[in-house]
């Protein structure tokens, strides 16, 4: 359906890549979606297949085993995987946008040589900022990093950490000076095998159930100096700048979700008979589909625009916030409309629309809630005007 519109704005290279990811998602992920949702667990062979398809290190240069590609390709990959399963999409979203991009940007050569080949070849990773008391107010974090001669000892708990169930590698944010506010926040590279590191509770979630979301428990975890990412006391910069880019990925996840939900509803409407007609022959249904398709296209353009700006090194903060804000709103609305087009069937586990609807809710919550996106947009408008 959006094939038509998308072709006008994707280069040939991008179209080929997108089609390859779509084909992969249909063949490899689609048959296992319901099973993974029911089990609240991603199958290891699906994660393995993401690595084999080079989707877990899209921007990592080839010298470290990555695909050596571009940010926009990550966005296309996230969108296409989310079209089939938004839970699987967030696994590669976190790996690419929240872990590898900051590693490439702030990592030392030694850190890149040591960790990026692993991240490209089979090691799943997480980005651990949130805590029980610090979500939107992320830099009110309490996890403490006590200085020692050779490094730091980290003690505290991290909440809501995506991929933590499978991850072997974590970017963990902790403070070296709790009285210094955001200026104490530092980013650390932590391995799951580190002594004192363990997983706490795994969350039982409404949606994206196959994606693990767990608590991290750090008890005097030793992290050597050479595993500080960026500068001590500058972790807030790592976190903010990473999330500014990362939220374009969530926008892409939401666009893919809406696409998947709408495609399903469109084919059902063309088959389902009521009053002696296909329900797609009723103008009310046609308009419902048309409104959803228009919203989806607008969301996709916002996401692609933010991604293109970021890739060209131009300012993109406001556009990224708009893309995530709007795409998550569209995903929730389209998923809800799609569910209703299935009638009673849409309200059951037998119908894929039910899962898209549950999965859509997270878009307005993680990587900055919708209120936080609106705050960002408003601040930027007040400072710089509208265009
Ligand atoms: C499934 C899932 C996966 C996640 N993955 C990760 C992860 O991998 N890594 C990570 O670090 N975190 C992760 N998170 C955490 C996520 O980023 C936070 O949940 C989110 O930032 C919101 O924080 P909070 O839950 O503490 O809500 P709160 O900040 O307590 O917000 C509660 C409500 O108050 C509103 N609010 C807060 N401040 C303001 C304000 N200034 N103005 C107006 N309204 C406001 C919010 O919009 C929200 O509606 C994940 C969360 C979930 C649910």
C-alpha cells in the first residue's frame, strides 16, 4: 500500500535493502510472532538470524564486523521488522541506536576494537539509564560509582532495561558525585560476567512481550578506568545525545507497527462479507482506512525527514521529537482502528490486530514520554521560532 509513496522518497539502494529486510521478516519472524508473544520470550534463533542478516550492527564499520552502513538504513530495518513484530524491532533498535552509536561516537579506539566485533557477531547489548525514582527526570539517578585507584565500584539498581534478559554487555549510567546533579553522571561499559552484577525482576508487560525488560542489580561491580565511555561527569551528554537520535528509531518502530496493522485490516476488509457485501465496499470503512493511511504516511515522512537530517549532520532535535511524538500517536490510533475493522475477531488472541494494539502503547512511554517530546518541541520553538 505505502509501496507507492515510499518509492518516491527512497533511493534504489534503500529500496533494495528495505525489500530484503521485509522478505527476511516475513519468512523468518512472521511464523513465530504469536508463539514468542505468548511465551514472553524471543527465540534465540531469531536473535541469531538478526545477527546473520547484519541487522545488529548496521552502522558499525566492516573492519569491526559490522555492515558499515548508515543511520537511515537502521531506521528502515527497524520499521520493516516492526511491521511484522514490534517486539523484535526494539531488540535491534536498542542495539543499533542506543548502544553502537554512542560506542562509535564516544568510544576510544581500544574500546571499539574490544567490544564492537562482539556486538556485531552475537553479543546482545542494553542501555541502562532509568531507575525506580528516575524516569523522565533521568539525571536524578541514584546508582553510585565510587572511585578507586584503578577504576570505579558501581552500586545501585536499574529498572526497565530492554534486552537485559539476553544481553551480555551494558552501557550503565551512574553518578560519581550525587551532589553534583547531572554533572556527576558517567557512562560505564559493564559486562554481564562482572562480579556483583545480576538481573532482578523481569517485567510482565502489556505489549512487546517478546522483548525482555528487566531490573539490573549492581553490588560493588568493579569497572576499570578504561571502561568509562566518554568523560567522567559527561555521561549526561552521552545519554541525552544518544536518546535524541534514538527516538527516531522509536518513531520508525511505530510507523512499521501502524503499517503492519493497517495492511492486515485492509486485507480483512476485502474478504469479510456482511449485508451481502465485502465490508471494504462500505464507504465508512473506506474512509476509516483512508484516514489511517494518511496519518501513517505523515508519520513516516516525519520519521524519514528526522533521519535524513541527522544523517546529513544538520540539526534534528525538534524534528526527532515531533517524529516520535506523532508516530506513536498514529500507531496507537491506527492499531485501534485496525482492531475494530476485524469486529469481534479483533478482540481475540487469534487476530494479529490485538497484538499490534497492545504493542502500540509503549511508543508514547519509552525514550521520553509524549509529554517530554512536547516539552522538547516547545522549548525549541520558544528559543528559535517555528521554522
Ligand atoms: C517496556 C519498557 C522498556 C524500557 N526500556 C528502557 C531501557 O532500555 N533503558 C532505560 O534506561 N529505560 C527504559 N525504559 C524506561 C522508560 O524510558 C521510562 O519508563 C520513561 O522514561 C518514563 O519514566 P517513568 O516510567 O519513570 O515515568 P515518570 O517519569 O514517572 O512519568 C509518569 C507520568 O508523568 C509524566 N511526566 C513526568 N514528567 C513530566 C513533566 N515534566 N511534564 C509533564 N508530564 C510529566 C509522564 O509523561 C508520565 O505520563 C523502558 C520502559 C518500558 C516500559
